[in-house]
């Protein structure tokens, strides 16, 4: 009889497909510029793309790239208002990320 050193691991609750999806969301967040963008939006409630270059010291094309990655992952929602895009957190997606990690 083999003696176990500790209690057995619980069954995984995250399927392979769910793990792939979660990894994509986390990959979108795993960048310092993207984390700062999400933080700005989270603390402001919403933010205009026009404010990000000065706030982060990055060019508009760089900001646009990072914002598009966050929108594609569903982390941010984008709304066009005239010339500028405004961004809000997708709270449902963030809840999914949090739930999968807890």
C-alpha cells in the first residue's frame, strides 16, 4: 500500500476549452501598457482615446494597438462618439476572469 504525503488534489473545474479562453483574456492583460489602460478606465468609469497618449506617454498608434487588443479580448467595450472612441470596462468579462481564477 502506497502512503500519500498529503490530501489528494481536487478535480479540475476548468475544461481545456475554458483554459484556452481564459489564457487569451489573461494574455490581453499581460502587458504593462494594457494594464495601465485598464486601470485608467476602471478608475475613471470611462475614458476617451484622446486622453491616453498624454496619460501614458505613448504614441496614438501604440495606444490604438493596445486598445484594440483589449476590445478584441472583451476586456474593454468601445463606443464611437463623433471623432473619438470611448472605452468602458466589460464587467461581465472581468467577472468571468475572476470566477475562473477563484
